[in-house]
C-alpha cells in the first residue's frame, strides 16, 4: 500500500477544528464505567450507549473520526443501520482499536507489554473490508521508583512499530499510542524525561520497521505531574513542557498529534490543549488535537445512566464537550463556554 493513499486519511483525521473521539473501551472497561453510574453491564446497554454517541446530531462538525471496539464495529442502530454506515453518513471516519490489551511483562514487576500482533494481518484485512480506515494500538508505560525499564520501553516501541507497518500494508492509518500514565507522585520533570525517551524510542523503531511517518498519527499523553504530586503545574507550564518535549522528539513529517486525556478532569484537558495551541500555534510543524475518551464522554455517560429519557440531554453534553475541544484545537476555547452546558443540563 503506497503512503500516498494513507496521507489524505491522516490529514482528514486532524483537519482544522476537528479531533478524534475514542469510543473503543474494551468490554471490561466499558462495564466498569457502566457499573460506577448504575448502568446494567449487558451487550444491549453497550450497543444502546454507542448508538447514542454515533447518532448525536452535529457531531461531525467537531469530530473527524471515531475509534471503535471489535464488538461495536459489528453492531447496528435500533433500525438495523450498521454503525459504520451511521458514522460515515455523519461525515466521520470509522477506526478500530486492534491491540488485545496490556498484560504484565515477564520479569518486569509493575510493567506492562501490549499484545495483539499474532494474526493481526488477517484482522486488519477484515476491519478494512468492514469500512475502517484507521486503527489504534495503545502501549502503557508506568512511572515509579525504578521504572520504566529500558526493556519495557523497547519492547512496547517494537510492538507499536510492527503494528503500524502492518496497518499501512492494509491501507489503514495507524494511530501510535504510547501512554505514559499519570499515576504516582512524580513531578512534571520526571514525566518529561520519560516521555522524551519513550517517543525517541518509538520513532527509532518506526524508522527501523519502515513506517511512513506521513501516513500515521501519534497519540501521546500530555507531560504532566503525577496525580499525587504536591506541585500541580499551571496550564502554561504544562503546555510549554508538553510542546517542548514533542518538538524535540516528534519528526515534522508526522501530520498530526492527538492527545489521550488519561483521566484528567475534562475541562482541564480541554484548557491544556487550548494553551498549547494558543502559545505554540505558529511554531508547531504538526496539527495538535485531541483523541479523548473520558474527557469527551464522561459527562454524557453520567447524564444518560442507561435511561432513554436522558438520551437527548446526554447527546447535548457530548456535543458540548466535542465543541469545546474543537475550540481548544484552534486555541479559541474560553472557560465561559462551559456555562452554556451547565444551563442545558439543569
Ligand atoms: P482517555 O482519553 O480516557 O485517556 O482514553 C483515550 C484512549 O483512547 C485510551 O486508549
């Protein structure tokens, strides 16, 4: 597959004013989030929730692509229309999560390695036939006293690069997601060092595996202090550290960088993305946008609670977060924009 066919898709995924919506929670993760708000953990509840998301009126104004899970890409709306068609008709590009999850890494207590390379070529062919145009693979890096180890970073970077090469062969744009977790009490500077090492290793492996950088999207975590760190840096400090780290480690040939939210409060994730675009807009060679799951979906999920009567209000909350993040992608988000949804939800 020539890189030329991947480039238009990659560019469309990070188009001006748009970002990605991750709705690819695995069944256990989705069930855990349902359980917290009292929603039954059934296949029908998951289908119904995903239908609410993909049928949100106007979502395509702000969302370029959605990342689906294996169960979801095979599902349809109540009227029998396949989700892939609902999504495509809304002007949104369907994508698919293809890793099979992060497992304990042998010999490396506290560290994980992402699995899913076996049989991946055939699975990618099937997803492409179903209408997916991009894919996602998430690697997880944990910061603690003596970790991450060099071996964990290298093993995960190698798997990400082999996945990305297979995606491009199948005509799918790979989203390469090395997530450095926010868990822990470490300061922002430690996250900066680890993120820089992880990104450099990932791009070295992508080069070794002959991945065309023009036909991929990077999905990193922001450079943040650990959740339990007593010093929580300002918006500007986070923006400066994150973009400085990316400028040092991410080649200019990559068309776009789309952040995960990682459990940050949703308004803070939006404000941080906005600060980066506001402060660095003219100095960044790539588009800088979002690929959030929780920071877009969480308010909608909490409003929906599994009840049809709440579906309209939940869709309004989802639309609102998509709109705020779209503004942040342009550096035009203002906290006053949040007042609007407070009045919608009450
Ligand atoms: P969060 O935005 O909730 O971190 O999820 C993004 C994602 O896709 C994780 O793989």
